[in-house]
C-alpha cells in the first residue's frame, strides 16, 4: 500500500504550464507557473477503480441466481459413494447414510459452491488464466468444450509429474502458470489423489475442486462437496463455471467501456 501511494504521488507531480501575468519589472513581463485546472484522472487510478469495484459487494456478479437447491438435487449432486469408501475428512460434509451409501449435505454444497463460483468470477474478471482438470474419460470432451467456450484451458489426459513444480525442465521458463485450477474430479483413479493437487498446493496456486465422499478435501482451496461421477452432476458443474466465467468477462468489458478504458467496437462498413 505504501508503494502504491508513493507511485500515485509521483504520478501526480507533473510540470504545470507557464502562464503570463501582468507583473512589470523593468518593462518586462514575468511568468509564473500555476495550475489552471485540475489534472485529469490517471489511467492507472481508473484501472485500479475498475479492478476494485467487484470487491464492494459480496455477490457483485449475482452468481446466487445461477442455481437452486432443487437443481442440485435433480442433478444427483447429493449422492455419494458407499460408506466403506468414505474419507474421514469428508464426514462434516455428509448429511447421513441411506442403504449403505453416503448422502452429501446440499445446504453446505450450495454455500461452498457459491463461494467457489464467486472466487472464479473474480479471477476471470482480472484476466487470470483458468485451467480445468479432469481424468474421467467419459467427461473429457465435455470438460474440453467447456474450457474452449469460455476462452480458458483444459487438461484431461495423463498428468506428467512435475508439470507445475518443475516447469522449466518440462516446458519453458517463459510459460505462465495458471491463476486458478478447477478440478471437476480430484481423484486420478478410484483411490489415488490427482497429482496436480499436490503440485498446486506446493506452488501456492488456488484451486476449486468437486470432492466426493471418498476424496480428501484438505489440499483444495475451495472444496465443493458433491457427486463427481454422474453425467448430470458434471454437466451442471461445467454449465455453472462456464456461465460464471463468461459473466465475469462481460462485466469487465462493460466496466472498461463505462470508464473509458477501451473504445467501443464499431463494425467496419
């Protein structure tokens, strides 16, 4: 904060134009420098105002209207795995057990899902890179098409170890790491956690992850308890994240036009 204030103060020190006055000393006019009018607001100040505008309200992007509890129930988000496969850290997110299968508490899912969508919207609004990850073969095309439709990235194949932690050797040191990773499934197979979750935790990359009753939610920044196996539930997740990212990007374009940071698009004749 101190550096930002200092930078603003330095930007404000601009040379003021010299204006002639009527003081006569020896028959010569003397000129004094003073500000005739207040300087226009700087572009950096306007940009900072645009970036901080969503922070004024807890639900600036109105994401709570995207889904309801009934939609989660109809998509079978509440269905967990068998009680014998339950992870001990998922017990607080469970409503109970019926016919040997865990039932996820949808009240908690609604609250945590809204927090995850809100964080995703803020990342997209600020121009961050979002990466979708899933190892479910039946959902590869769905995840990839969702990322493509909202202008982001997806990884649905085998994860090579060290892709984040050893980036210079795997790819190039000029490659930028994602600002947010969305896991539509946090497991690599039935029992093993996805390797990318550990790497994102080591690199301090925030994550959003759908955690089923057999998953470990401790390394996920924004865990969303829910079913990650049913096609209806995965389609609902992809639809919500797609709408969230597109809404955030549209809001950013509108704010830039509103504050004059970008000229409106006019089709050429």
